[in-house]
C-alpha cells in the first residue's frame, strides 16, 4: 500500500510519492501534474488497457469495428474540454478583473468566492481529497465532441483550446460524485484506493471512452448519437452523464477557443450587459445560438 502512489525518477530510479515535484533522492524535477501522475500509475494504465482490449473484442465480435474507428476519429478530431458558467462569472472573469479561471479550492484560499453550503462543501472536499489529496489547483471540466456543455452548471459554455490543456488534463469516465457513491455501494472504503482503470490521461481518453461505451455502440453511429453518449445534460446535475476532466492550474483568456451563449439568455441582457458582450465579441469567438 505504501508504494501504490509512487512514480519513478528517470535519473536515479528512486521512487517518489506522486505529490513530490522533485526527486527526494537526486533533486531531478519530476514530470507532469499530480492529476496526470494519478492517472499514469501503472495499475491505472494496466487496468484501463484490460478494459479497452475487452471492449475492442466485444466490438469485433459484434461486427462493430467500424464504429470503433469512428469513435477514435471523432474523439481525436472533435474532443474538447468545456466549462459551463453563468453570466456574472463570465463578466467578472473576462471583463472586470481579467483574472484567471481557478479551482474551487484556490478561489476559497484567495477569498474570491464564498464557500458552498456546508453539506455540499464537505462532500466536494471529500471527493477532491479522494482523487487528488490536498492539491488546491484542480479545475473540473467535461469532455464534449459537439460543443455542448453541462447546462446544469451554467447556461454559458466555454470551449477550451486543446493544446492549452492537454498536457495537464486527466479524466474520469463519469461524474466523480456518482463514481464514488457507486464505489461505496460496492463495499469500497476510504482506506482503499479507488478501483483502477477508470481514469486516463488526455492521450488515452479514447481508450476510456471505448471501455465505457462499447455496449451502447451501434452500427452507423452518427455524431448526434455519439455526442449524446459522451455528454448529456438537461439541467439536472443528478442525471447528467459525462466524462469528467481535471485540468491542473489556471485557465487564462487565451486558452478559450469559443464562448457559446443561448440567444434566450442574450436577449434578456440589460443595456450594460449588452455593451459588455459587444466588447467581449471583439476579443473572443462568441456564438449566440
């Protein structure tokens, strides 16, 4: 158990805890962020590989290999990290302060937001700690292939540039709240690591998707059908279905590829908000849809 969360130094081959950023033995900088390291643990990678191979075999047996290739291509070409938020936060982030987008924990530390209600704050802190210990810089996002977002978290969808996040992003195949609840229902306790094989680094997201969705795949899968399997949100967080992304650090405006605002929301903007929106349209690709 003591060696479970360790990574090997490439210089001296000493094993360090994944929370370290330099080797305790030789001082060599250790690669990657803690969430990427967490998803790169050999037991995680090996368990995911087994699930992936089983998924491919299932698709081959059921004459669905063409759907496998389709999924791989769509994820590679269309897969994006998305964040949803509300207008007030958008103005605060990009118009007034022009600060970076930071994690819930980091915002609390910097007194930039109020805590959630105690029950929700406790639950979120527990989930964060189970996944990443005491790290304070994990931003939660979702994977999308059609620029749809989790509207239960806000009407506005922010699509991120892949090259700005991919090296510091990992994923869990579903909502971490639901995932941990299911683990607990199956007898898992805090004294154990969570079941391996359900996390991935960005380059392995396609393997994670195939492992998750192979039994829902059908012949002649189209983009709308595939997109709804990847992310489905009707405004109720309890029923949201998505692949959860973890982005380490902060997100600045230059990492934004597009901002999508529903026309029903934009039509309700007051004159001041409409003026701010016009200003943002000069700096960002904003789609009113």
